[in-house]
């Protein structure tokens, strides 16, 4: 009953927005294949003012276009876009709409991704979104507000990703939230493409418990960072940050001989990797659940994030990218690498120099 009341409240608010009809375009024209994430700009960044303004500009859209990408995924965080009372930060909204305008001008599609909520961070231990009806109501209201700003962008140019990497203890919590949010948005935007992923970090392995709303204007999304010891080699925010031994791809991540000469501390970190084999066939097999659901429902499938950290061995990293792109191309999986030019995964490094070898793999047809 509570969910129904919350949904009714959301719909009332949506109707009060008095939307104008979406301009031109058809959802069938929202066609994507190769893209990149604009990370650490309106999401996961403390930069504000001129530092934030200068991080991503029209010249970056031109670079992305020159790399033969057809779309970008734009993560935005609640704390960047709204204050704690849900009042817009107009400067951040202006940056977002500038980006959309630049992309329309240069014929790039955009997926606006609500990446992190105050009530839900994908790596947080406590996520009030799943237990507090008021936080669920707030989630609907954020999308109502976003829709009121974005609804006049053609459905052929802009799509919405309701939430990044849902992590609920019970997959039904995500299924219910997703269904209610879809119903609310559909009141005023019946044709907007909605990107949805599965529970537990948008993993391909949890697509069997994802309940996809009956709706033809959906793209199914998964994220892929396997094998994790390679893609997040020495990542500072992970439990493998202190591992300094060898790591390989393809083949065994770590051989028994290599393991035997590691220190006890290093062995404790790497003990589960010994002799574990990885190759392109294994990567493809791990993507079968989203591929199967895509075929069953007649919906496009999309890998919205994939990548390897720059501290991984370069040759192994490039071989992984080669296999990933081969799997995507073979199966018609649209994709957006993580990420364009920030953090430690960028196609461009900190001083703007292109990682040409990685770019060649990512954009390969």
C-alpha cells in the first residue's frame, strides 16, 4: 500500500509539471553502439566553480566525436544536482544541459545516468533507499524534476538511466523501485528510452532475477569488470590494493609457481586466483544472461561500463580490451568504456594525452 501511495504522489507531481510535447524524433532513432563515460565531472567529484566548468567543454565533445563514438553516458550525482531539500543547483543543471546541447549540435546521443544518491551509494554498507519509504519517494521526485528539465530533448537524442548499480539485499526491492519509477516517468514521457540494469552492481550474473517492465522503449544494461584482479589491479579503494605480484591475461591469472614465491601477506590476497583461467570464451559466457534476456524480450543490450585501471600490466590490459571488443562486436552489444579522461581508467590521461593503443581497441569495429 505504501508503494502505491508513493507512486500516486509521484504521478500527481508529474502531471503538475504541465509538460510540453517532446519535440521531434522517434525512440527507434536512439541507436547507440560505441560510447564513453564522462566520469568525475557531475559525479564522484569535489570540483566546483571554474575547475568543474573547465573539466568538460564543447571541445571534449568534438574529441569524442573524432574518435568515432556515437554516444556518451553522463553520470550525475544527487549531491551535485540538488541540495538536501531537493532544490536544484542551477549551475550544475546548466552544465548538464550545455553538454546535451553540444551533443545534439555534434550528433552524439546521451544517456543521463543518475549515478549516486544520498540514500544509495553502490559501495556503502548502509543504503536507506531500500528501507525508507521517504527515500523512495525522494527518488521518484528527483526523476520528476529531471524529466521536467529534459523532457523537451528529442527521444531520439537523450535517454535516461534510472539508477547506477543498484545493490539491494533482496532483488525484489530493486524490481519494485524500478517498476514504480518507470510508471511515474511514463505518465509524461511514454516514449523516452529508459536504460535499466540488474541488481548487485549491474552484474551480468544477476539478470535472471531482473523483472523487466513490459515496455518496448527499454535498453538492458550490464557492467563488466572481470577478472577483477586485473581490471582493478592495485586500486586504492579495493581489498587488493596491496597486491604487488604478477597478474596475467589471458590464461591463468597467477600460476602456482608464481604464487609459491610470494610472501605470506601477498599469498593471503591472491590465494583465490591461483590457476584460474581466463580467456575470451569465458568473458562471452559470463554475458549470456543479459544476451538471453535481450533476445527473449527483443530489447537492445548495453555494457554501460567496462575498463581496466592504468596500474594493470599494459600488455595484459590491451589483450583484455581486444577480447572484450571482439565479444561486443560479435554479439551486437553496445558499450561505453569507463571512462573518457578522468581517474585511472581514461582514454585520455591527466594532461590530456590520448592513450592511442587503448583507443584503437575500444573503437574497433
